[in-house]
C-alpha cells in the first residue's frame, strides 16, 4: 500500500473477506449508516452475500490506497 488517501464517490474499490473472498465495486456513497440483521449480509441488497460472518478485519482497497476494514455488529 502506498497510503490511505480517501477514495471519492465513483472510485473503484475492492474488499477481501475470509468467508466471501474478494469482491469489487464502486463507491456509491460516503458517511452513511447501513443497518442489517444477523450475519448473512445486507437485507434488501441485490447481493445478499455482500458480507458474512468471518469477513471482519478484511481490507478495503482502492487502487494502492487502504480505505478501511470490514467491521459490523448485530443489534
């Protein structure tokens, strides 16, 4: 990694998770809270397998810039 410059909306981004593997997409929004239940992924999202238990700690990368890690909790 070359740094941690914030990716803008529209930038390509990938993340890796132990359970779901590598997934890539585009930054669609920033500073948004997403609520989901359980550990089966985002409810109502077209890709229900977006995140699953075991993915926590996986990196989010845009280009050569670190963006963060997967982290979630259930209510």
